[in-house]
C-alpha cells in the first residue's frame, strides 16, 4: 500500500477527493491528512462558496474523518509513514 499525504489543494476538488478516498478503501493507497489540512480545506470550501457556511464545511470534514479514521495524522518533523 502506498502512503499518500493529501494537502488541502488536493482534497479541494470533489472528484479528486472521492477518488483518493476510494483508492484507500480498495487498498491501493493509504491516505493521510492532518487536522490543519482539513481545517484549511473547510475554510477554502466556504471561501469559494462550495459550502454555504462553516458549519456545513465542518460537517463535510466530519464525514471524511468518519469515512477514514486512520487517515488523521499529527504531522511533525521526521514523521515516517
């Protein structure tokens, strides 16, 4: 399994985000993100109007966390996947 750290830009597009989550589900990759990455994603979704408000964006973020609980990582210098 290939470890993949997805940043907010990568997760921004719904198609790419869905594909990465699917690839994790089927075992091709192991998707990782940090709380900071998901926070940046939520802000970007609201700022661009893709989500109507912060509450909706946070709900979306929670769905992602629930779908892939193992993806949440605290990234620090020297983190090894």
